C-alpha cells in the first residue's frame, strides 16, 4: 500500500514539474523575445517588394530570344507569361499576370512554370510585358511540412510518451533559437551572453521535459553545462591565437553592411555558431553517461564512486569515437560545396589550410569534439558523486 502511495506522489510531482517547466519555457520565450527583439525590425516590407503565394492557372505565352555576349557566343533568354491565382493574404482569390525569366547564362535555373505549380511572386513591374508580378521561387514549404509531420508521427509511434516529450522539447528549442537567440543578435545585444543563456535554457528545459527532475537529470545538466562552458572558453582562447576576423564569405560582409554604425560582431557570431552547434552532441553524451550509470546503480549495485566513475569512463570511451565522427562529418557535409570550391581554386595546401573559412570549419569540429571529450569524465564524476551511497561520500571526503 505504501509503495502505491509513493508511486502516486511521484506521478503527481512529475506532472507538476512538467507543467511548471512548460509554463516557464513559454514565459522565457515570450519575455525573451520581447527583450531580444526590441531593436530589430523583422520582415518589414517598407521599401521592399511585396511577396505573395500564388498557383499557376494558365500559361499565356512563351517568348524565346537570343542575345550576343560579345565573345562570339549567345545566350538564350526565355520569358514565360502566365496567369496565377493568389492564395494568401488580403488579395486571396485574385488572378494576376506574372512573368518568369529564364537565362541560359546560368548553368542551373528553375524549371519553367506549369499549370498547377505553387509559386512565390514578387511585385515588380515589367514595362515590356506590362506585368506587375515576377516569378520569385517555387513554394516548397508544403513538402517540408509533410515531411515534418511524418517525422513527428514516427517519433510518437516509436517513443510514445517519451516521443511526445521529445517533440515538445524540440519545439521549444527551435523557438528559443529563432525567437530569442537570433533576434538578440540582430538587435545588437552581447552575443556571448545570449549564447550562454540560450544554451542554459535549452539544456535545462530539454533534460527536465525528457527525463523529469531526478539525480539522473541533475547529473546530465551539470555535465552538459560544464562541457559547454569549457567549449566556450576554448573558442575564445583559439580566437585570440588564430587572429580571426569573422569575415569568411559574402554573407559576413552583408551582415556588416546591415548597420554600419553599429556592425554585427562577426567573432561573436562564429562563437555562437560553434557553441550552439556543439550543444546537442554534448547534451546527448552527458545524458547517455548519466542514464547508463544510474541504471548500473539501480540494477547492478554499483554504489561506490570508484565503480561508477570507472564505468562512466569505460562507457564514455565507446561513445567518444562515434560522437566525434558525427560532429566532424556533420560539419563537412554542411559545407561540402565550399570545401570543393576551395580545393579547386586554392594555389596550395598551405594556402587552403590557412584560409579563415577553412580554419573556422576545422575549429568547429575540433571544439565540438573537445567539448564531448571534456564532458565524458565530468559527467561520470558528477554522476559518481550524486549516485554513490552516503557512506561512500564520507569515505571520499576522509581520503581527501
């Protein structure tokens, strides 16, 4: 009877903790967004082209012309006039005439529009054809939404309650990045501070929602944040040693030009990118170690600090190889096009390896991997201290 009462109390406590965590997360996102976006103008179309979603209902004409480029060759220009029905905004249902321009000068172009295609139109008057709208992009978000729904259903199917908790934490994480972290950068706030705030919120929120409040979660949070802090310190140290500027491509230049009087801190941006990028892997490692050692304590009577710490290191060594590979391959895959271009146009390997763009990519992989390596023993030590029996704590203190 006592066990039933205790289980009931645990469920109530767990439910209350989940509820409070969700309430706190919503409050953080709301107030964080209000503070972070004070100096930011997001999606303000003043002085810019209006954008609408439309569906192609008819192809009115296709005009093909040739134009000499001066070296004896010609480029083919294809203008497609089409009618489209606006499917979003206040003008929904209205039919407009639009133009798609395809230029053979570019090796890769969008496919010609066809009836039924969903497109994005920009309001731009063309005097030659007297059209007010021009083709911008194909509307692709619907396919992504379908894939995201399928992903969510698979998580719920395999994870059930844990899957639901995972989805909730994932939604909060994405919102924290795009509604708090990104606006804080665009508003000119201290990127280093807001990076650490975002990491702290994401780590605590995710681990509590997924695992509840217990020693296992506390150990994982301490281990994860320790690894993140050490990774952040390492990035700052390497920034000084490598004499980095933060200017790695044209996107960096555009960021500087957004507000010349108060330019974006490019070094802060790559600091945030490296630390936030490594956070997921570090959190995964810390939770894996903490959970494994908790199971050893509960089911296999590993009750001393030495037993738990030694087992944590053994488990960590197995995790280490695959997680380090995961980070390195993720960064290489994410910048494969840039890597290919640099290999092609660099004069030598010495030139290639000293380009700031390549240096930052290597730094991301190394710092992320170092963060994992540092998190493994830290989480094992914290878990050993929290899970070991009290008498073993006393013995440890006496030895010290």
